[in-house]
C-alpha cells in the first residue's frame, strides 16, 4: 500500500523522467553494480526508479522490475520482523509488569500458553502476527492492560 509520501515521490520522478531531468538507463543498477544482496535475473526490459528516501524524490536507484519487486519484498519482510519484535516486547512488558498474565493473554488471544511462553522466550518460529486472533488481541491489549492494572490498583486499595 503506497503512502502519500511514496506516491508524491513517484509522481515527481515520473514528471522528471518526462521532462528529461531524470534519464532512465538501459541497465538495472543491481546488474551493473551488484548493490543488492541478491543477483539480478531480470530482463531489464523495464527499468524502474526506486526511492530509498521518499523525501528526496529525484534521488533514485534504477532497478529492473524483478529486482525492484524483490527489494520491496525484503523491506516488507524486515518491517514485519521489526513489528513482530516490537509486539513480543510489548507482551513481555505486560507480563513482567503484571498488567496482563500469560493466562489472560492465552484466553483473550485464544492461543495456547506454551506458544505464548515461546514468544516471550523468543524461540517461536511462528510470528505473533501470523495469527489473526493474536493480531486482534494485540490491537486491544493496551486497553485490556489498563483495565487489569486499574482492577489490580482497586483491589490493593480495598486491601483485597
Ligand atoms: Zn535487476
Ligand atoms: Zn522502490
């Protein structure tokens, strides 16, 4: 899903190509300079401008469709990995602070406790976002943690 910044950078690059400010080369930059961690297998029939930084719309790397697609796939994978790590850290904070117990997470996310312990230990091969139930749970986990923290504070105030 292209963001607004992405779209306007692409539009600026397209205009610059039409105006002759940017010149589309005949060869994929990855084929020529081996700038990516994978080889170029593209036919280089269509070379596309790729932005590393959308705030610099005329600063482009020219890639064949194949390399371009692969590069974005890799970026998405890395973003997903970062998101998963952030989610696991979030769960860990909830559990360590006592705001949410593993039991509550297990019940609310409809996920076996063993799986949750594996996530917390960082040994799960399944990403936390791989399950739509867990994804849904993570969206409302903050609110849930607030409710449980408030309940806990209340029971402490009541002297249990
Ligand atoms: Zn290529
Ligand atoms: Zn790109």
